């Protein structure tokens, strides 16, 4: 008998419904990476292998978590991913080189 999942994640390919301030933040980040907002908020099966999309999603997760002061599980649930994915995203995001603003 298969075990039940501990958390209920949304179905694959569902576009997450997030509050308006988070949607605006997602739109800004999507423009920065030249992506569609729906692609940024979509739930993917086993991750996606598009570098630009992954970088943008990681940035969105980290900025959202820091802005709203959410826990890892709360952030993961908001975007349809496991909390360990959010932890890895934060580690990756913080290790990026910072470039001076022009």
C-alpha cells in the first residue's frame, strides 16, 4: 500500500494563484529574465531544465520568503514545491556573484 504524501502539493502544470503583491513581484522578475509570468508560477514535474527559468524561480522564492517573512514550508507550499527546494534555491541565490549597478 503506497504511503500518503505529508503535504498536499498542487497538480502538475497548475499555475499557482498567489496574492497580488507576489504576482506583481513575479511579473517584474519575469520581465528581468524575459519569461512569461505564468511560466514562472507554473508547477512542474521533477523540475525543469531551463536555466533562465530556474534562476528566475529561485529569485522569486527567496525574495518572497524574505519580503513576507515566511518559513521554508510556507514558501514551498505557496509555489507548489517542497521546502528543501526553497532551501536549495536560497543557497544558490546567495552564492551568485553580485554585479555593480550601472
